[in-house]
């Protein structure tokens, strides 16, 4: 239990320091491994485990944030299992991907907590209370952040590897599957809020254009930005050409272009 | 530094405030507004000064920025600088439209995230880790240090020039356009970009599909393949439309989140999704 407590605390500190720079650097296996190794009294094994797990996770790129597996949690748990639990390096490594995939679900489970705090943020903004807003954001990583994960890490290490996989296998498939389905819909929320702010009937069809460019042609955000940007420029110039025909404006326009 | 020549000493200080505060861009990261709160937090000291005697203006600025933004924590700081400049112009009474600020943010966040992901997550992280792993396999701590220098160092280093260039763009070129009275045309153009981007993001980020199989005269047809053939990603767009309507009706975010998770479990239980 002492180890579990110490490791959970280490996990929390690494996360908080890393998040203080929005870095995603200290939480990479190659850096986390040695730190966990140091805490558990075997730096060399920590370094080696970190390197091996980094090699697995290096290719898993989380474009747009939605990571399919959590490298940080996996590194901490697997490294401790190898150093303290007497697991072989290979066995620890084999666990890295399943554990990372399981813990990557946690953010979906605690989303209602985030939703609650988002409303507090919104209330502060609507009241013009900038200082309270700042304070909450500055504290967020300490008081909410990954605290649920800290508890999960603590129990995972305390109870050992068998208990962890047993616990997750107990959940029926439709619960875990259902959470994934729900999580798939979530981006609609942020985008829906955004749409409610910028939508207007006159230009609403451009929403369809952006959709079609991705859905039919498979273009990414960069390509859509370039195409929509070109249309925006055309519209801009035809627009100012229509509204202002005075010579003064035209000369100003030439100044801008030259 | 040459690129800060045109900035007053006070503005130079502001740039460092933005640098320091934008370090918490991911500080309250979640799936609903992503970095929305971190972004607002970055601007707050400047907003408070810009809207010093204008409580209403400050409130509007907070609400305006406290919205969905998903960008890269390093390259996305360009937007922090740009938005600061636009808010400054707006606070000074120049004809900068609030919706236009949101639209400019929305249209640039994706491309900047794309650039950031390819520079940092794909290139520098893989190079750093690739070199680092060789050392780590021999049990050398140099691996971690090299990784931190190649990936972590550049991550923080590139932010300052990006903030300054975003701010400069906002205070010079964009301001010039606003001053010429082309606000309507600019916000129209910004809407075109913003809406196209939301359409593209909705299609790529929202993941809704059905595993329903129907029986047509003995032949099994998966419903999703019919969608894919006619209107791919139709379900994500319908989801966006429903959520948009719910938000217009002022249904709370918490309720929508719970609804989505419960709907997911229900659909999964019934074998529809």
C-alpha cells in the first residue's frame, strides 16, 4: 500500500507539472518511466521500460486530442508491476496497450463532472467575474484534472494486475460499448455551441460545403481552410466592389493590394 | 529581438503575460469545450485592462471567448495573440465585430492544430523519441533528456514568436481592414470560413454510426452501408443539428452530456449502435 500511495502521488505531481505547461512531454513513457523507476528504487529498469513502452506508443498519434490509448497511465502501472510486482519486462510490456486502452475510457466517465464545472465557468463569464474565472482555471488541474485517474492508479497498483483486468472484464460489453458510442457523439456538443454562435441563414450552406468536402472528398481541416479561404476572399472583394464604387475607396483598395 | 521592434514596452510585457497564461491552455481540457476556458484564461489580464471602465464589455468578451476551441497548445498560441489584438481594437471602440472575432478563431484553430500536430506530435516527438529510445534501451537517462530538449524545449520556445506575430497581424493588417469600414464584408468572409470549418470538423470528429442490419426479402443489408453510399457521415450531421437545436432551446450542457451517454448505453444494449 505504501508503494501504491507513493506512485499515485508521483503520478499526480508529474501530471500537474506537465499540465502547467500544457506540455504532453513529461507524461510520455520515455520520461515517465525513469521518474517512476526512481520512486520505486530501480531507475535503470524504469528507463528501459519507458523506452520500450515509448516505442509502442510512439506511433499512436492523438490528432485532435481523442487518444485511443493512454500512454502515461500504462507506463506508470506497467513499470511498477515490473519493478515491484516481479513481472518480467516482456509481461509488463504486453500489458501496456490493454491497460492504456482501458484507462483512456476514464475521461468519458467523468465528463458529467467537467460539464458541471463548465457551467460554473459560464456563470462567472456571464457575471463578468474575470478573477473568479481565472482562479477556477488556475486550480482546475489540481482539484479536478486527473484526480479520478490518481485513485484508479492507486487501486490498480494496490490490488495488482489480476484484479485490474478482472474488474474491467466484469462490466458487460454493452456498458463499455455504450460509453464509447456516447463518447463518439460528444464533439457534437462543443461544435453545436459554436454553431449556435456563428450560424446565419444566408451563409448556412457553407456548413454543408465543409461537411461535403470532408465526407465525400476526405479533405482535412487544412484543405478545407484553403478552399473556404479562397471563397471567402472572392466574396470579400465582390462584396466591397458592390457596396462601394466611389473612387476614393478604390484607390484605398489599390493601396492595400500593392 | 527584431520582431518585437514595433511593440511598446508595455505591449512586450503583455506578450509575456500571454505566454505565461497560455501555458494553462490545456489546464481544464475536456471533450465539451476543449481549451475554451484555458483560452479565455490566457486573455483575462489583458481583457481586464482593455475593458477597464466597461464592465459590460468585459462580460461580453468573457462570454465570447468562453466557447469551444480545439487547437494545438503550442502553435495555437498564435490565436491568443491575434484575439488579444482584436479585443484591444474592439475595446478601443473600433468597429470590430464580436462575431467576427469568434469566426476568425474558429476558422484558424483547425489549421493551426494541424500544423502543430504535424510539427510536434508527428515530427519532433517521433524524432526525439526515436533518438531517445536508443539511449533508453541501454539504460541511459540521456534518452529522456534528449527527448525533453527536442520535443519539450521547442514546444515552449516557439510560442513567443507565434504570440507576437498573431498580435502583430491583429494590430496592423486586420485593423487596417476594419478601419476601412469593410466590417460587413469581413464578417461575411469570416462566417464563410467559420461555418465551412465547423462542417468539416463535425464530419470528422463526431463519430456516430449504426450497426443495424435489416432483412430485405432474405438479403441482409447493413443500414450504415446504405448511408455511406448516399450520404456518408449523415448521422454525425444529424447529431450536430439536434444538439444545435437543444442549445438554441437553452437545454443545459450537463443534461446533454448525460443524455448522450445514456443514449449510447441504450443504443448499445439494443444493438442499434
